[in-house]
């Protein structure tokens, strides 16, 4: 009979065995051009209670890997062609559909990227949360409803009894994602898989969801696989990291090891290109040159070699994922060498940016209200923009930031004359463009152009790139003949880093970054003085974002352009904006020079936004105070009285409900709208004191050694 000590040894051995062990997993998809191997011999493991992050660029195989694990590949086109997926000692790939369905619902939970497409729009929240409880745990309707209410409370949804009766469209994005998490943990799973669960959410709600998932993982001892492209999230929440490139894991390590000592050139590049809040504004963002390979025409040997600055002859052979040191595995022939990280970047020359104080565009008391009139206006007005006063100087970039629904895009549309203000004046070179009509408005459109968020939906799929660029030149008769227009098209393509042969291609033949370059070229074709950039990099991979931001800055310097740069990513804004305006519920909360706003944010909302953004460095993240902004953005149809931020503000008092604070100058060029402004000495720093000097003193100094 086994002794007690042998039982303990068996128990420890069982605990040390991975909960999930993926071994040499390979997945292929059938296409018209032939089979595409989207995942090639991927191996990784997850232990009980551990948070493992899968990171990499779009199309690298992260999502396909977990779909294969869950048995959710499309049946007609996708299939697993090799490997094992051991979950609790059982190979999931050998299970029948019914057995796999039982495992999925009971032992493995899934949180998808977009909750609105994952929830059934015709069923109440209650029915959807109750369904797995009844199907897998055999609960009665009464018991399942009681448990559903408990689950909604557990994930932080207020008034859960009422929410059970509502439909998905009646909940905000953050609330819908909390419902998805409640459904995923309803049967007490051992493993939770989250595929980009916060990509569609604002940074403040993102922080709430991520803290919730980490807390649940720790409290319920749930292992978590987290798929993301945001390395700041990885630094703040992950225990281990798996970096994937072109269908293969290229590096695996504990999070601290990976960020402190990355050994694969691709990992080094990823860490270098991420815009960081704790870095001073430099001249250019770093980039990984080139694009990921086409899966139909993969390079022989190392798949990253065509983009690698350290490529050698040996790279013509494919490296295996070998253990460099305990728990640190790398697929690179030069992993044991100390690579000079500065080679990752082609820095380019610093550009001289002359600050001009001439006001090119000014908004004076501008408001835009929707609804509230006529047959269908009884529900009240939506105050999308409410009394905004701003000035934009010639040659500068004004960053406009805030959560979704705060009025940023509506303000951009007002500047573009795509909407007319309900009140106020919009002056471009002292001319009120809100009053322009007919020919005057048409001539003004040449002066103010736009670069949109989604380059694919903003380009006509039935027109070639040449036709897209030449059309506005023909309409405005900007060239004498077709030959001259063709020459101009080639010139503008060259300015955005594309060759002339791109003129014959269609949008679907281009990558996301190339399509955005075409969008910029189209704006340049009108020879404007002012460009509204509406989330121009948010749909792009981080490795491509830097290329587009650098391109925008180069073009601005060459042509003397002025930008209104609308974004929700404050780290990107820090690297391009001269001044930043923070917007909340249609109003400007704070306005300052970029350096002043990031060094000493004075409005509680600005502080909350900056605090919610994770920094891609575990050392920094461990020392940062994490103060979450509670609640969600109120409806602009029924905004709070007084200060619109008071319902979420930690400093709010009774007077904040009675008086709307004016946007006042609190120091030279620094404006804030708050009755409870803190002295700048009391404002918490973004970077812990023991790391601040080290990080900021030399990180952006010309010639300083570069680190991740």
C-alpha cells in the first residue's frame, strides 16, 4: 500500500505536469491556390493558475492555434495535420465532436474579441448565461438563474437582476465583455482562453476587464491563455510569453526574462517599436522594416531572415526552438550571442521642426447636437460636441484623445465640413468655413483633407490605386492632361514610400500599412494645408504603426502641413503631437503642450487615462500604482449636471454637480476644466521614482544605447 509520502510525491508530480501541453501542432487551410500551413509545429504549455500570453503580428497563427485547440476550425477548409493537444492528460485532437463539446463548455472557457458578435442579439443576457449551466451542470431553471445572478455580480456588473432581463444591445461594450467572461467561467473551467478580449474597448474599460480576468484567475485557480498584440498588457498581467511569427513560436520565456533579455531578433524588434509613455518624445518611432511573409511563398530557412538586420548565411537553414537557459527557448542561430539592438532600427536624420504660432484653425464655442427635433426627436438631444474652443497653429500637430463616444470624430467631421455645427464658429484662416456653401465650400475642401481609420473601407475596391489618386486631380483640374496626372500619381506614391507600379494594383492586393500609405497619398494629392488624421494607425500592427507615424511626420516637415491627430492611444500621440487636447463627453477637459501634459497631467480624467495604459516593462509595471477609473462613459443624450466627469471622478463633491467648470489657464499654455485641481507636486508620476531617472535620462538622448 503506498505511503503518505509517496502520495505527496505523486501529487506534486501531478501539479508540475502542464494542464495544457501543445506538441508540434500543425494546421492547414485549403485555398484556391493550394494548402496554406497557418501553424507549423507549434509547441507550448500552460500550468494550472498560470497566465500565458501569445503575442505577434496579425496573421502569425495565434488565433488559429487556439481554435485548433478548441476544435473550432472551419470544417470545410481548416484541419489539424499534425501534433498533439494534451489537456489534463487527454489528447483533445482524438475526441469525438460530442466529447469535445462537453470539454469546451465545462473545462475550457473562451472569451472572444468582439462580444457583440459573440452574443445572440435575440436572447436575453439571462438566457445566455444560464444555457451552459443547464447544459453542462444539469441545473434547474431556478438554480441556473440564481447562479447567473451570482456570476454577473462576480464580474462586477451592477444591478445584475435587471441585467439578466436585458438584451446585448442594451449594454455597453465593457458590460458585454463582462457577460462573456461570466459565461466563460460559469462551469468553473480549468482553462480560460481570451482572444484579444480588450481590443475593441477603451483603455479605461480595458484596464477594468484585464484586472477582473487576472483576479478571477488567481481566486479561482484558472489557467489563462491571453492572445494580444499589446506588449504593455503582457508586461502587466502575464507570467510567461510565447512569441509567434509566421506560424511558428520563435521565443518562449517568463515575462521578466523576455523583457529584460530578449534573444530573438523579432522579439527585440517588437519591444523596440512599441510607443511608450515612459519615454520622452523623440524624433522618430522605431520600426521593423518590411512585412511578414506570404504563407503561399514562405522563405526557406528562418522565416524572419528577410526582415532581420543580423541575418547570416546559416539563416538559410531553419532553426529549431531550443532551450537557451531554463524556461527560455529561442529559435535563432544567433540566440547565444549578444546582439546590438541598435541595428533593429534605421533611425534616419533628425528633422528640424519649426514651431509657428500663427493660428491656422480656430473653433469658438462649437457645439454639435443630434436629434431632439421633429417627429422622432422626443428622446432628447445628443450632445456630441458641447461648447468646444480650440486653436491649431500652422505647422503643428494637435493630438485629440479620449474614450469612444466622447466626440472626437464628430469634431473632426465638423472641421472637414462633413457636419455643420449647431452653434459656434469654425475659422480657417479667419474665414468661417461652417457658413460656406457651393463653390466656396468646394474650394475649401482642397485645403482640408482627411486620413481615415480603416484604409480598406475608405478606398474604392473597384478602382485601381492610380484611379483613386487621379480622380480628385481630374475633378479639380489640377493637371493639364492624363500624362501629367499619371506623373503626379507616381510622384505622390513615391512620397509615401510606394513604387509607381502600385498604381496598377487594387486595394485588396495591398497590406494594411500599404493601404494606409495610399490613403495618405490621396490626401496629399489635393495639396492641402490641414489634414484630419482620424485614428490613422489604430487598425495596424504595432510594427507598421511606427512606419506610418514616421511617414506622417516626414510629410509634415516637407510640406509644412498641420495635423489634427485623433487617437485613443496616448502613447502614439505622445510621439507625434506638439500639443494634446483631452476630450470627455463632448467637452475639452485639459489642453497643454505634449511634454507638460504627460509630465504633469492636472485633470483627474487625464490622470486616469494615463494610469490605465500599461507600459511594456514588467519592472515599471510592478512599481506603478494601479488606480482604475470606475464606471463607464455616461450617455451624451443625458449628461450629468455640472462637471460631466463627476460621476466617475474620485475627487467629486456636491459643488461639482452644480457648476460646469470653465477651461482655465493654470500655467503658461496649460488649460484644465476642473474645480478640484491638485497641485502639480501631488500628481503621481507615470514611472516609479527608482526607475524614472534611469528610464528618462538617457532613453531618448541621441547616441544613447538603445534597450527594449
